């Protein structure tokens, strides 16, 4: 019984030990998994260390930038010292630094230097803050290093536990062996029950076995108890390690988040710091530029163009009054062209003094100088905004200003009309000495006026002729227009000669001043005016200035010599001369206002009889697309609209739409919010597609839109027809026809319209489609002339996606217009988000004069470089 009792106890104990060992094995596997996680955490700590090292490199870069700041501070101090020295020097030399304008400029520079000092102090404070944060991060890095050491200790403990695990596995194997021995004893017991006699005879053996079994069981139990105690101890260590690992994991997460936050803060501060440094660099460069601007050779940037234009015209006045010689006036004009400070100072200090005192001051300044750019003289019948009928006036002003901004000397010569907008002319002043010019075999006096228009110097010629050529209350449309403008062309060239000008380019426009080209080569080059090349721009081939050849004799041209097929003889009516043809033949450069129109005029219909001449002169004939004045036409700064907006923020366009509806008493209910407004601003003449405009009114109404027309007609029949339409739609909630021109209202229509129609039958360039896109009104245009060069259909897959900006049609019939207008209205009503993107794209299109001016500059330079050819 003792044997069986001991045997059963041993078996139960072994089973318990095996179960306990299995549990311990699972715990050891968990410990191993935890140790693997520790290895991963260690790798994360290494990554964080690398990121801290990267941050340290960035901070070193910041220290380098700080060194640069110190250098810049020294540079600023040097500039200040130079400023003080210059100020003392100017006082000692008795220079004209006491001028109010110059003092204001100096005060402005002092303010800028003070602002730079403030910025530098702020940078110092930010650097100190940044260094404190660096120290904090370095402490965090040291803490992270301690955590890494702790992980190393955990790794050692893991190795120790792995050894203990191996020992436990050996003991488990030993327990299994003991269990096998117990199984053998059980088998012998069963044999004993089956054969009692055999057991009796073999009693001594059994006793030996029982003693052996008791001994083995007792030793096994002792060993197993010892093993259990050891495993329990290991389990406690495992729990402790797991707790420490969990705490370590929490600390690493906190450290990682702290590093991420610190990294983001450092990056933000570095970006801000770099931005401030760049701003400081820019400010210092500006200070240097302004400092250089005080030298004798430099421009004074802060002086407005109006002052320089006034100085130029005053010099010409002194020349015409014979108070300056040709060479003196030329040298002084070049100094004014350069915007040299010293010539400005003479004019300001001598303001109000007799001309003799001003001349005395100017003569002290004369030095030989090199021209800083081209000298360009425009001779034209129009100039916006003082004398404007069509696009010609916009081109003269826009192109002139674009060249002036690039440093070229640009001057304009205009007739002095009695109907000009004199409120837009600054410093209008008559020259006391008149201009003599030839006409009709006699010499006539002309009064010369000088003034500033849009910053450009302008010379106005007022003929003292009994016909009072430019006192007609209109610019064009007189029966003697041929005589009026050939007289002006001759007088304009005489002004260039008498004022001693030596321009590089003389640019004339349309048939009104086309006579300048043959007059220059046949009359004035022999007199010594041979410095210029002639540029001629035709804005519309519809008007050509045909007349009897004898009429040319009035301005001094030889009718018989000019009335030749290769000169000025009209191509259709051979007993007449054609001024437009003369401008083409006798000019070095011939341009028109768009590339497509340049192609169209080379056929019979488009060229109006001059297609053969243009083909023969193709080597010097070019099409250059006009631009618009993006300062005047700018929805972000336009004070004539109710809400300013831009391509970056187009919300103001919707507000302008509502304001336009309210001003014109159009329906503006909630139901009307999805209705597009279709706008049209035009002269109502056949060229503009009057029948298509009329059809667009009714089609827009049928499709659920609203229509606004602004414009009038010089043709009575067309004007009466649209007046009847206006009465028909009087007080209509969705149609408004305003049959006049209103500048302020035109801005409101551009800003409030969603769609803008330009259905011209022919259009040399066109500006309204460019202005409309500038204001986010999408054009519906016929593919002709400049419209074809500026409006590209959104559904035309042959055109690059980035320049598709409107809706086009090719035909001249109402159905052709309908196809484009219906598409536009459908897209507006059903693809809102797409339409908003189209509006932004159209507003960002570049229709400024910069591109056009660059093309003209290239043609000018090429013409100047070529050897002059006598016709």
C-alpha cells in the first residue's frame, strides 16, 4: 500500500510539474517576445538619435546664418556711415541736397535703415530663443541615451533568462524521464496482480524495487520542488521585466512625440528665420540700389515719370526758343532720359526763376553720355485717354508705357484737337516760339504745346491755318481729312527737326500718318534727319486714305514720282494714290495687330486691294497681338466696381453680379441665382456682327439667361433699330440695352457678366475679349483676326488644355453663334465647379503689353542694326 500511495503521489506531482512547466514555457515565450519588442524600440531610439543629429545640423546652419546676419549688420553700419559722410559732403560742397524731394527721399531711407535695425534685433531675440530650445533638445537627447543604456541592460537580462530557460527545459526532460520510470513501475504492479505466486516467490526482488522506487520518488520530488521554486522566482523576474518594458515603452512614446513637436517647431522657426533673412537681404539690396541712386550716373526711382517728362518738354521748349543749341539740348535730354539726380535738382531749385538762370544751371551739367536705350517717337492721330476713337489710341499709350518702363525714351506727337479730354493732360503748356511748316506752297505757323499723358511726354501741334483743321469738335469724319492729316504729318516731322531730336525709331499709325514714311525719305533725310528707321502699324485695312495724286503736292511730295505701281498708286483705282500703301512701301517695319489678321489681309477680301503689296513686302510685314493695360483693367484694384477680387479669390465676382443686377434693375431673386449674365460692349457697326448680337439677345432669353448690351452706332439705321429693341425690352426683368458708352458701367459689366460675346465679322485684334477674361467673364467669340489668337475653345482637343479659355464658332450665321452660346450657358448651369476653374484660368491669362513690347523691341533693334536703305 505504501508503494501504491507513494506511486500515486509521484504521478500526481509529476503531472502538476508538467502543467506548471508548460505555463512557465509560455511565460518564457512571452518574455522572449517582449525582448524582441525591446530590440525594435531600440531601433526607434536610434532613428530618433539620427533625427536629433539632423536637427543639430540645421541648428548649426542657423548659426551660420547668424554669422551672415552679423556681416549684414556691419554692412548696414557701413551704409549708415557712408550716408552720414555723403550728407556732410553734400553740405560742404553746397550741392542741392536741400531740395524737398531729396530730403524726403533721405528721410525715407533713414526710416528703412531703422526698420532694418529693428529687424536685426528681432532676429537676435529669435536666435537666443532658438539656442534655448537647442539646449532643451540636447537634454532630451541625453535622456534618450540613458534609455538606450537601460535597453542594453534589459538585453543582458534577456540572455540570462534564456540560459535559465534552457536549464528549465533540461529539468523538464528529466521529469519526463522520471514519469517513464513510474510508468514501468505501474506495469510491474499490474503483472503482480495477475500472478500473485510469482510475486511471492520474487518477494525479495519486489522489496528491492519498492525501496528503489521510494528512493527515486523522494529524490524526484525534492528536485521538482526546487525547480518549482526556481520557476516561481523566474516568473517574478519576468513580471518585473514586463512592467519595466511597459514603462520604457511609454517613455519612448513620450520622447518620440516630444521630438516630433520639437522638430516641427525647429523647422517652422528655421523657415521663418530663412524668410526673414531673405527679406533682410532684399531690404539691403534695395538700400544699396537707393544708395547708388544718389550718384550722378543713376536713376532716381522714386521720382515720378511725370517730372522727367516735364523736364524733357522744357528742354525742347528752350531749344525751340533758341536758348539752347542742338548739341546742348541733345546732351541734356539724354541726362533727363537717364533720370540723373543732378538735372532734376537744377530744375527743382530753379523753379520759378527766369529761363536764363535755368539755362545757366543746365549748361554746367553737360557731359558726353551714352544712350541708355532707344529713342522712339510715335506720330499718331489718337492717344488714349485724351483722344480715343478705337484701339489705335490704346496701342499708342500701352506700347509707349511698356517701352518707357524698360528705360527707353518714348515721345508722342498728336494734333491738338478741340474735343480732347484736357482733364487727363498734366502740365499742359504752350511753347512761346512757334513752329513753321510747309503746306500748299506756303509756310504756316503752328503753336506747340507740351504736356504729360499717362506719364508720357506729348507734343500737341495746333496749326494756325485758316481751315482750322483740328477745331471741328470731332477727330475723324470730315470731308478734308486727307488734307488735315497730311498737314499734320509734315508738321510733326518738322517738329522733330526743329527740336533737334535724333530718334532711333519713328513709329506712325494707320493712313492718317502714313505720309510720314515717304516724307521722311524724300524730304527730311536730305535735310539731315537720317537717324531713324520708320515703323508703320496698320490697325484696320478697311480705311486706306485714297485720293487724287495731285493732293500729295500740298505736303511737299512729288505726285508724279509717287503715282507709280511700286510706290503709292492705288491697286484698284489706278488714277488715285493710296496713303496706306505708301506707309507699307516706304517703312522699314510694317506690322498689324494680330498674327491671324496678318494672314487674313494677304487675301483679296481681307487686304481690301492691298494683298499683292503685302505679299511683295512680306519680308518686313508682321502680326503682333495687342495687349491691354493691366493696371487700368485690374479687378483686384478697380475702384469702379463694387467689390474687388482676383483669380486667387473670385468670391467678389458673385457680389459684383448682384450689384450689376441691382444697378440695372434686373431680376435678382433666389430663382435667378443660376441664371448667367451675358454681356456685350461694342460699337454697333456691321463689322461687329450686329445681326448676331441681335440674335444673341433673344437666344439668351430663350435659354434662361440675362443679357446686357452697352454701346451705340454711328449709323442711324442701326441705332434706330436697337432703340426699338430697347423700348421692346423696357423694364424687362432679364434684358437691358444701354445705347451709349459709359466707362464706369463698362467696368461693372465686365465684373458682373458670366459670359461675354464678341461675334465680329472681322476683328483685326479686339480688346474686349481680353478685358472680359481679365475680369473672369468667359468669351464667346467668332474665330477671326485677334479673336482667333486670344480665345481658344474649351472643347477643341487640338489645343493644349492650359490655354483653352472660351467658346468659339467659325460661321457668320445665327445657328453658328447658337452652338457656341448654348454650350457656354449649358456648362455654366450644369458644371459649376468646372466653370469656376475656367474663370480662374481665364483671369490668369497674360494679355499685358509686355509680350507685345518684347516683339516690337526685337523688330526695332533688328531695323536699327541693318544698314539704312534709301528708297
